[in-house]
């Protein structure tokens, strides 16, 4: 825990040292919400059938997507970005020479990012309710379970992305692939049901789809655990498969970088 706290303290000091950029990140939340609030006024009754499973309101639908998409971004980008920073600043090789386990280093490096995005999610939801009239009828315990499973699954994907950075240094295909596919197929800005049937089938191959669908139904319609169980089980399966696979791939990537002598190269 001492090492974990050290990582958190380092990242907090680093981010708050750039105070203006730190404040701008929060200001961007409000303007982002305004854009989609006005956009929601253009969404007519034709969208109602697609939004019915989520309460029928487009702004509420997209608010959940905007808020929780931050977790997907952290899962995909944080590990590889922090690894890249450690390479360029020369601290990666030093950290790997310490008694600290590889697992502790790779997971602790993104704890601050997950904490920060959690604060952003609360701001999105509070502003949505207080200023824009969003109604959250929420099954909060189910939402927390979904959130934890989402973080686990996306963390595994992010670790695989960091593995490519470890070996290739640049040009990580995992982040590019999941960022592109996640926005297109995951239902962040529109329901998956509006897409052609073959794209809907492809969307079922990524955890984002299950996460957002379950989170929206839990928070906007108060769906029960039983109703959400298919999505929850899908996220459990993603986690069970991806976590050990990602850690194995990362170990192999570190081993190869050590053998090649390219661990500190960038």
C-alpha cells in the first residue's frame, strides 16, 4: 500500500502543478453537456422507439454515455500513456529494477486517472440532475457492480495496449482499434439498435456495449439485477478471459524488451 500511495501522490502533485490545465478539464464538462443538450432538442419523436428501453429521453441517454465513456478512455489510454511517459523520462527501467512487482507498477500507474474520472462522472450526473432536469431512478448497487466489472475489463484491454508500446514504442494498434470501434459500435452517442443487424452483432464483441446498455437501464429505468444479468455475465466473461491474458502478454513484452535491450528506448 505504501507503494500504491506513492504512485497516487506523485500523479496528484504532477497534475495539480499545472493548475490552469487542471481547472480547464472541469470547465470542459459543462460545455460538453451544453452541446449535447441543444443537440437533444433536434432529436424528434422518430428516435423515441430506439430510446424507449432507456426512458425515452435522448439527453439522459447521451449523458450516461458521456459520463462513463471516461472510464473507457482511461482503461484504453492510461496504461500506455503512463508507460510512454516513464520511458521518455527515464524512470521505467529504474522502477523495474526495484523489488516492486510488475503488477503493482502497471496497475498503480493509473489509479489517479481512475480517481479523477470518477470525480468527473459525479460532476456529470450532478449537473445533469440539477441544471438539465435529468431523472435518475437508479438501481445504484447494480450500477456499482457494472462499473467495477467495466473497469476490470477495460483495464485488461489497456494493459494489452501498453504491451505494444513496450515493444513497438509507437503505433499501438489496440488503442486505435478499440477507440474507433468503441465510438462506432459501443452506443456512446446513439443506441446500438439504430445500426444495421450485422453491426449490432459486431458490437456484442466489445465490453463497452454491455457496460453502457446495463448502466443506462440501471440508472435511468431502475432495472433489477435479474433484468441486467445477461449484460453482467457478459462483463464477467470479458474480465475472466482478458485479465490473465493481458498480464501474460505484458510480462512477455517486458521480457522481450529486456532481451532486446530496448526497455528504456523511446
